[in-house]
C-alpha cells in the first residue's frame, strides 16, 4: 500500500453557495510504496490512462500519465508522475474531483471555463492544474 502525504489542497471556499455538495476540489499529493508488487508496477499506467509519456523534473525521470473516472455525476481526474529510486516507488499526483463538470482527454480550457460558469464553480479544472502543476518543479531527492 501507498503512504499518502497531501501537500496542498484547493477546496471550494463556501460549499453552501454552490449547487452541489462537492462542486470541485483539487489536491497535489505525494505517495510512497515499498512493497515489491507495487514497486514492480510503479511505472505502469492505469488501464484508462491517456497522455502517456515520460518527463524529467530536476534530473529525475518520471513516467507520466493522466486518467479519469466518471459515475453518477461524480468526476475524478488525475495527473500521475511516478519514479523508482532505491527500490521505492514514488508518485506525485495532481487530483481533481467534484460533481457535474467535464473531464477527460477532450476537455479544452474553453470548455472548462464554460463549465465553471454554468455550474457556478469557484474555479475550473484548468485553474487547479495551473495552480498545482508548478509545485512539481520543486520536487527533488535529497541525499
């Protein structure tokens, strides 16, 4: 299992003001796992992954992918960055969750803004990405 550390969370400032109980939330979290079954699959993307690539951040090579899940109006979208060092799996995940708005590979910045206005959300999916992604550039291993 992964040990999870939430680094930063963006929550709806006043949930009572919005149409649904959890309109949109964003978080960046850091996870670590040492079990051999997780380490062996650490760099493999989820079955529904898209934007599969690799990315180097501060000299560290990460496997990178996005995935999303929808159901009964609920939405979950993640950008996942995984690497292995000293037989330990490290993941940094940018997570967007909530209700009603569009997610997935076809989502454009314009459509995300239309959803923000239509659902009266405090911020859009891209606002979460724009706020949390720069935190990745600070990631590094200390010796």
